[in-house]
């Protein structure tokens, strides 16, 4: 075999469209350093929605010290989750969505992936386009629809080129956005920063304990929402013990640093304005520095949406929809843009509702994946072929996930629906995500040793598909 024949089909190229869909990444294509995960997640966290979450401290009437401690705890818990799930990508070399076929079954995985990953990817992309588009519209005085369309077009092109291009641009955006957000932070502290006391008269006051649980849950939920995509950006890294360990540290640190930083900044900004529009509040607070502040918000939309669109496209392929990843990227961008035009007004309240509705379903999904990886033996690369075995129709992980979701319903706390427990005990805060994960864990432990829930005769013992020029999702499985 010649050296040319052994050369990677993709390697480190920035000009090639990534040829892998949801296939296992072979050893010959593994490349990169664990530090890349720091830049991927640090840049993604440099995003205005994190500041929006910090606004909640003032609405809940929390004191400044309590709000800061709450954010730190929520960010730390979410960062640990992301660190562990990123390790799973290095070890197995497949996207997180494909990993879920293990505990849920090949087709049992369809329901949570369709809702959690596709719906979440489109929804998050729309939210971020709205905030970035509003920032550029405020800056340029162009119509919102045009600014949103330009952002969406850039996201589409980058997500088509995919993994290597995303890693390169996330690193570049880290260097560009960091000084801009440092400037925003300094201006916010100098022009309007304050250390405020608890306010029992605040509109959303439910007590310091309940407010802390809910606010901390938002920041945890923000990172929980990323959990189904964590392995997507680590699966190309070489599978060695050192890389696995360092990937966890870099992923956790990248998430924790920005979530804490911008969350606390949101507390400062939220306590310094009486307005409800976060973009307008930032513009007002920044004063003569409004231009770089709005540029930062606009560009940060790209850093987050590269991941939203790419992860959503992988999820579409996981569902065996007969489209290429590029076609899935285009469809997601079009839908996200259309939703952004509808949701451009009142985005802050819609964002909180969307965050809750994703976290309630994603937390039990993450619980199943983690337990299956560590207790169910899924950390063994020899079992990767099981993830592509269509005879494994349904497994008990689907029951554990669905049971966790159902158990959390009485605790839901949203403007769309408030469960009976949440209505009776509002001072307890929003416990839904924790109940969902806990109930799922119990159900998984009770069932994971049982025989598969539904297995068709004639299992597929073929090895996991490996990369090829881009084609319809899981084409090898259809043959």
C-alpha cells in the first residue's frame, strides 16, 4: 500500500468538507490536541444568553453574594458534566447522539434525539440569531431581518465545512471576543456596577433558597443543553489515557470560566437597569463603548451557533433521515431563521421557557448516557459495533429516560405549564431537572441488567461504519 493510500481522507484540512457523518472515526483520522476543547467551549460560552440568565438575580430579589455563589455552583456542576461527556467522545470516536443508541436501542433513540437534539439545535440557533441580529441591527440601523439573514448565512457555510473549520474559528473567536467582553465587563462595573442586598419586593421573589435553586438551575441547564453534543467536538482526538484525561480538564475549564464570568456580569447589568430588553440595557450601560459591546454580542452569536447547527445536523443523520449533513445544515439554518423572525419580540421570556423545556428532557438523557458508560460497560470500544446494530430496536434506557421525564412533570415551573408541586410550593424553586435525572438513575439501575426490551432476530455483527465521502446518513446501514 502506498503512502498516498494511507493518507487520511480528511485529516487537518480546513478546505475539505468533512466526509464523516455519524460514523465511527477510524484511528487514521484521529488528530488534534485536547486544548482544542478549551477554545471550542470557551468561545461558545462567550455569548449573550449567559448574561441574560444573570438578569434573573434581580428579578428573584437575590442578594449579590448569594447570586454569585449560586452561579458558581451551577456552572461547576454543569462543567463537570460536560467534561465527562467530552471524554466519552475521545474514548468511543462517535457523536453523543449515536452513543445513546447503546442504552436506548437503535430506534428507541429516535424519540429523545428528535426532541432533544434536533428541536434543541434549531431552537438554540434561533435564540442566538435573535440576540446577535438585534445587536447588529442596533449597531448598524439595518433591519433585523437582514442582520439575522447575514448571521445565518455565515453559520451555514461554516457548519457545512464542519469539524476542522469550527475548531479553527472557535480559537480565532476566543482571541477576538475575549478583549471585547473584558471591555464590556469593565464598563459595566464602572458605569453601573453595584453590590446589592436582597429585595423581598422584587417581582419574582420566592425566597433566597427558592430563587437560588432556580437561578443556579438555569446555569446548570445551559450546560446540560450542550451535553448531547459534547462528544461531537472531541471524537476526532486520539484515544490515549493522557488525551482522555486532559480533554476533561480543558472542556470543564472552558465552560466554567465563561459561564461564571458572563453570568456574574449579567447580575451586575441586571441590577443596574430597570429595562427588560437586555440588548437595549447593554447599549444604555455601555454608553460611549456601545459599539464594541454590540460587536461582541453579534460575533458571539456565531461562536455558539456553529455548534448548534453542526450538532443539530448530526442529530438529523442519527434519525436516519436520507439527507447529507450539508442538506441537514441548510434545513436547520432556514428553520432557525424563520423562527427568529417570529420570536424577535419578547425573546428573554421565550428563552427562559425554551431553556426549561429542553433541560427537563436532556437531564434524564444525560443521566442514562453516563450510567450506561460507567456501569453498563459502554466505555469498551469493542462494543462500538452495537451502536450500528439495527436489531437492537428498543432497550430499557428508553424506559428510564421516559420515566424520569414523567416523574418531573409535577415539578415543572414554566409560564407554559406549572406542575401541582411547583404551584403548591413555589418557594422550593424549580426542582424539575433534578427530579428527572434522579428518577431516571433509579429506573436505569433497576433495569440495566435485564435482557433487551425488543431485539429482532439476526443481529448485525459487522464493524461500525467508517468514514467515506459525504452521503446520506448511515447509508451503509440501509444496504
